[in-house]
């Protein structure tokens, strides 16, 4: 219905002349038309802004990440399995263009990995600072050596796993694992072990002691695998504990592996027996995981998971982990990874009770 027709049907005074009524209708028509146009324009403008907002919202939520380099903290000095694992993955991610920005790997060693880990814990939760860490984080939490633990981070993805190996100097007096353990049981504190107090290699020697009642090595803080190897070479210490990959790297340089602290022999050093084969129930394997600061958005965690999953699936990474580092892989993310970490923490609690210098 036209506006003029509707207005004409309004109950105007019939006593007035048609001319006056026509003028009144025309006036009302003009006023109401102006109001309708104004109202429509307002609604149209509001709709335009709303539509623009709707269009902009997806762009904001789908904003590219990362838009700048990611800082990847390696909480140990160069030369160990943690450093090697990170470098292998860093190269794979960049060569395969799995992220639009590079990853800058930075070694921040000290305090059994705690210094670097704390830097990541305290970093902004924006996805631009991440951490690779080994079982040391859980060991230190279980032993009460740190005021933070894995729940103070966002676990992203599991990376790899390797069992520890007891190693001594090729020119030293101990040719077998049994000779070493017999000597330390007969004379406690007479043999010096060196490594990272509260780290995976410390846990390994604690497991060795538990499996041989009376065993008690004297322990000194040296650092990671590279420092332990240097300590053995320099006759500062007698015993160190290393990952399989570190044994592969150091073996030709005067290091003698005595036993693998695993459930079975490792193909990378197949001639080295397990402690269990020799009658000692000493088993400890070290796991590497990726973490982000607590509160990092789930969407950004998902981007990291996708990139690292693809990197871990590449033939190059799998081959280098297996052949160079003696690593195995079982990829876990999300709740599965959190449950695995919680279970491992509880398993370690009674084991760390015997960790002492």
C-alpha cells in the first residue's frame, strides 16, 4: 500500500475542505517519509558496520601464526642428545617449509635444564617461545628440586625416547658392568660419577645404585653429556651416563659402554648388553617432549603440533633419530601426552627418594 493511500484513510475532519485535508496529508506524508528514510538509512549503516565486523572477525581469528621467528630454548649446552634432537627437527621444519617463519634454536644451559626451562615458563604465552626438555623436568619435580613442574607448561608433543647407558674410559680399570658394580659395593663412594644433578643421567645412576644394594657413587656436578665425556677423558670422573646416540658419537673417542639401561639391546650399539642380561634390574629411559608457556592459545598449539608431527614423520628425521641418536618415537599429543607425563611423574617419585650427591 502506498503511503499516500494509507494516510488518506486516516480519520480526518470531514468538515474541513478537501483542499485543507490534502495539504495535511501532504505534510504528514513528507514528515513520515523523511522519518522512514532516516530510519532506513540508520539501519542500513548499522547493518553495513555489522557486516564489516562479521567479515573482519574471521580474518582476525585466522590470523597467520607465526608471523615472526619462534625462539626454541634448548636447556642444555651443545653436544648432547637434547641439542641434537632439536637441531634435527629444526632443519626438517625449515627445509620442508612446515612453518611460515623460521625457528631460532638457542642453547640456555645450566642447573640441569632448569634455567632454560624457567625462561620458557616465564615467557609470554603467545607461541613464540617453546621448549624441548627431557625427563629431567619430571625427575626434578619428583625429587622436589624445582618449584615448578610440567603442569606449569602446555605440553605440545612427544619427540623421542632413548635408554641410558653406563660408560667409562677405555683406558680405565673397569672392563665390564659387573666389575664396576662389585667395586662400588665393596667400597662405597670410592668411584666418582659426573653429570647433571637432578637430570636424566643422575636418575640413571640412582637406578644403578638401587639395583645393587650397597652401591653409592660419589657424585659431582659437571653438566650434560658433553661435559661428562670431557670429565671421563680428563680423568676427573670415572663413570658417566649417556644416551645411546651420545655413546655412538663418543665411542670412537675413548669411551667404553658397559651396559644399556633398557628393556632390550639397542640396534645402534647391539654389542652392548643390557644391565638386566647381566643380572641387574636397572632400567631407565629418557624422553624428550615439546612444551609451550602455560596459557598459550590452543589454536597456536595446534599449529605447532601439525608442524612437528609432519617433521617427525619425515624419513630423514626418523633415520637420523634411529641411526645417529638411537632414538625411538611414539608420538603423543593433547590429553594422551598429559596422562603419560602424569603417570611417569608418579613412577619417578619413589625412585628419586634415593638421589643424593
